[in-house]
C-alpha cells in the first residue's frame, strides 16, 4: 500500500448511500499488466465541486466501506473550478504500490468527507500472453458480431438516455444538497453562537458559584462567632436568673415579715378598741390606721405583683439586681421603723392603762372638757406620716425598674 504522510479520511458509508454518478471514470482497461504504472482518467461533472483533500483509491470488488482501500492517490484540483463544462482529469499510480494478485479491482473517487462520488468498471492485473493467437472467423460469425454490435449500439443509446436522466436527477440532487449544505452551514453558525453563549453563561455561573462559596464561608464563620456569643449570653443569663431568684426569695421573706407585722397591728387594734373612754379618739385613730393599712396592703400587693412581673421581664440584668438590693436594704430599714413604732404603740398603750387607773376619781370633774388619757398627746400621731413617704419611693423604684427592664429587653431582642 502507498506510504503517505497523511492517511485519507474514511467513513463507514455503505454502498447504498454513495453518489457514483458525480465522477465518471474514462478509458478503464479490463486488464492491466503487472509491474507497470497505470494512469486513471476521470471526468468531473458540472454539479460536482472537487476539494483539496479528495482522493482516488483502488478497491477490491466487494468492498463495504472506504476503509478497505488497497492504495490511493490525492487528486489534483482543476485550474478553472468555476467552469461548467466537464473537467477531464487524471492521476497516475506507481507500479510499486499496485496489487500483485489477479483479483478484480475498481477505481473509486472519495471526497474529503469520506463519501464515494464515483466508481469505475472492474479490472484485473494479468500478464500478456507472449504467443500471438490467430483468430479465424466465418461469415456467419461476422453477421452475428455485426448483429451483436447493433444491439450494443441500441443499448448504448438507451444507456446515454438513462445517463442524461441520471444527470438531471443528479443536478436536482446536487441542488438539494447545496440547500442542505447551506442549511447545515447556518445550523453550524447557530451552533457556534449557542456554544459561545453557553460558554459565557458557564463562566458567569462559575463566577457566581465562587462568590456564593465565599459568602457561605463568611456566613459559617459569622455563625460560629454568634454561637460562641450566644453561649456566653446564655451563661450570663443563667447566672442572673439565680441572682434574681435569690432576690425574689428575699422579697418573699420580707413579705412574710410584713404579714406578721400586720397581725401584730391587728392585735394592737383589738386591744385599743377595748378602751371605751378614748373611744372617739381611738376610733378616729383606728380609722386612719385602717386607711393606711389598706393603702399599705394595696402598695404591698402592687409591690408583690410588680416584683413577680419584674422577675419574668428583667432578663437577668445586673443593673436591676443592684437596684433590688438597695430596695431590700430600704425595706429592712422600714421594717425596723415599723417595729420601733409598734414598740412605741405598745409602750404608750401600757402607759395609758396605768394613767387611767390612777386618774379615775378625777374623771367626773373635768371629763366633759378634757380627756385625761390624752394629756401627753396622741400616741399614734407619729405613725400617720411615716408609712406614706415610705411607699412613694417604692412606687418610683418600680416605675424606674419597668423602664429599665423594657430598655434591656429591647436591647437583647435586637442583638439576638
């Protein structure tokens, strides 16, 4: 086979899909002598345009695909490609590359896409006989030969007519092929544009993907930081919850002490009401004390409710803890004052009883104008003013506590 720098393009195109009428091979011998060069003559029809990578191969008869060539030669392009007249061309095969057996072969024109455009009649490579053969024919044989020649002429005319029709069909097929090629070129250009668009879109997607990955990494690091911060805040909140629970327990203890003091005050009230001689003054005093106790009970209930709400709303704030501690100290001072007042009341009640026992004979003389039991003044005059001022700071403290609680809750909710 021929040794070439570049092998020809081949394909698996079957015989049914080939176009053998576009290239016509001329002067093909039935026998070629081995050991000599042979020249292949062919004609390009007007509907076929040759290209640089077209080639002519020698194929063994019975081939199925263009990969089965024995040897090949590149074709030479015509000088005038635009000429509409048939173009007679030739290509020469060297004897070294020709087959050495006596099988039947044929020439095939294959374009650069691997499609067969023309095929010759079969031929053989056989040596010539060295002895001349004398052929003697009779008159009858001559007449038979002439008759056979006439039949061959008629068949030749029919073949020419069929060739003309085939050329017309070929022209139509070539026009359709050109349209298909134009459509194919259009589709190729569209495909190139689509590929370019897809490539640009792919680049954009890759860029966006990288950006999203970077953002994801940043968000992950921020989430880790926020998680650590939240853990710290939760630890602080748990600590503040414990402190507030302690403060609430202390407030409850103080409330129990206030209940005990209220009981003592009730007992004092019962003992004071037994004094009939000082009934009017004591009733007025007792009424005032009832009003004060009601006010104190309301303030106490408000203080308890506000402390309960404060324990739920403060969200473990250190500032409120300090304020509650101060309030606790102040309430202890008030409790001390109340105990002192209760002691004073008890002592004054004892003094009044002793005084009445000693002054009983003189009560008939001046009792209408002056009560001897009130010579030293009303012993409850100091109690009337002390509870009220002590409750007002508590109410102001609670209002300030609520404002601080709301501000701290807004800060924590906005941060979290």
